[in-house]
C-alpha cells in the first residue's frame, strides 16, 4: 500500500533509516549540546534532558538508547533535533542526520512482521519501503505512549 | 522427503526441500535494532521483510557472494545464508541419525543426513524459531 498524500521526512540514527509524516513534525532544528539541561533527566522514561523551544521547555527522549543502539550517536556537540507532536505537548529526539523530505507517494507502507524482533520492546508497527530500503515508520504519539508504558 | 544440501562457512547442512520457497542471490541486508539473537539482519524479498538466520560461527553472513535460502516456517518466512547449493537428493539415497555436530546456526539440528560419505546436519527451522521466539536479543540496557 502506498502511503497517503503529504510529505515524509527521512532521517538516520545509528545507521538505521527512519521515516515520519511531516504532519507529526513541528520543527527540525540544531542546537548546541550545552543547551541540554540534564538536571531532570529520567532514564526510565527515556528522557535525556530538556531543551528550550519557543518559550517553553520540551523533553528530549533518547531514541538510540531506547532501541539499544550503542555509542554516542546523535549526541555530539551539536544536536540535530526533530521536535515532534506529543499527547501533552511537544517533545524531541536527536538524530544523526536528516536526509530530506519526500512525497509520501514514493513510500510503500507495510505492517512490520513480529518474527524478527524482540516483541515486548519493539515500538514500530509499520515500516516503509523507500528506494528498496526498509525504513522504520515513526508514529510519535504511539512511540511516546510505549515509552510511558515501559 | 527430498533434501537440499548446502555449504555455509565451509560446513555442510541440509534443508527439507518442502520448506524452501526459493533461493535468491544474496540480497542487501539491514541490521535493524532489537533483532532476536538468532537473527543477524533482515532483508526485503519483494515487499516482505524477512529475517536472516545468524550463523553461530563463520563468515557467510555479509560475504559478497552467496545465496539466501528463503524458507517457510510455522512462524513466518526466514532466510538462511549459504555459499552454494551442492545438490538436491532423495532422503532414501542416504540415512538419518542423531546429530552430534555443533549447531552452525542458532537453530536445532537434531538429525544428520549421511550421504556419499559426508554428514549434513538437517536444519529444523521451526524448532529454531520456537526456541528463540521470546529470547531477548540486543535489548537496550
């Protein structure tokens, strides 16, 4: 099934490709790591710290850690942030790089099979095929909910 | 029952041909996060995402040449890496006995097929996937 209309953002984290609908994206931005306030970090909730954003403070969740991607990926001196729509307000993730924004018609959305993955930890119900590559489809609301249930 | 005989990581093994969907040239593989321990990566076969069975040792996975045997299992399709197909034979052309060889995949090989003076551990994909179905893989710390 081809994805519905609209645009999709592709990003990389730890060598893995991800995609999300731009309708669930508030902003792509860069910020110096020094702006990350870790005084209220909450590892169990996946919150690495908080970032000032448009006059408020939003949580930064560590997607790499959530997925068991090792190393310091996405947490260099400059943070490449995706600010996402959340249930109670914006939240963000840090990524290695944004590849671009593309027409949703170029993606084929499919259900992710359960067999390959550790089921109780797996947070992606769909993946997209883009230029022959499987990209993990990020639904920020679903991901946020699973984080809270963890 | 007919058996297909293969080589991977310089070791022989056998798979029941009834389980084989097809054999493809080595596809591009993707090391996605949170894979179960018995899998090394996934690949696309058409629009299907299929896990690739991990070798316990050896270097067949990721080698430039080689094949992937796409098999049906009770849990879904799974890919098995191989370097080459040796032949397809009828089980009656050899005999089966208990397998004492160290498993080459994260998979069960209870039986061994003896054929033309060589031993071929018979891969039981269902048992392998049942065994590892709930085992944590590279889970986050």
